[in-house]
C-alpha cells in the first residue's frame, strides 16, 4: 500500500472513509471486491459472476472494431483455476477460442491511439468468424 492511496487495489474504485480506516488490512480493497474475493475462496472463482460487478473499465469486444488478425492484438485466457495464457497469432487465437470453456474469461488487448485498451470477449462466435 502506498501512502495517500485512495483507490481499491482490485477495481480502482474510490475507497470510502470506512474502507480506508479498516484495521489490519494489508491490501486496500472496496467492500464489493472483498465480497467477491470471499465468494471466490468459498465457491471457487466463477468469472461470469465477477463480470457483472468487476468489469468496470473493461469494454465488451462486441462494441469495438477489434482488429482480430493483427499481431498487435493479444488474446488472454484466464481459466477457472486461475491459469493464464496469452497468444498473438491468428492460429493461436483460433485455437484459444476453441479450447476455452464457458467458465474461462477471454480478453483481448491492443494499443489504441492514447492508451492500451482491454476488452472482454463476449461474443465468441463473432470472434471465430473474424478469425476465419
């Protein structure tokens, strides 16, 4: 934790005075992220549940003109058990889309004009078509 920090380490939401004053916390986190972390420990991670509350700042790939075949676009897969894999090639993206389970979180990222953008792959069928 850095001195003067006022944002949640997980979702970057502004922390309330109560959350900032919480004793014995090694990591600053908002109540929503604390609840999600507790549920993840008890019920194992379920990305679909977290997307509803935890996608602030992430857009859906279906809302953007993703240049799927560009090597500048990286596809990231986070499995149910927390394994992370990354691919840049068209064939790698195709294989990742085919191998991904429904419970896996798929994201794509690429450099925009002013910043790096990250998108949740919400329409896998369209992504497959774009890569064929």
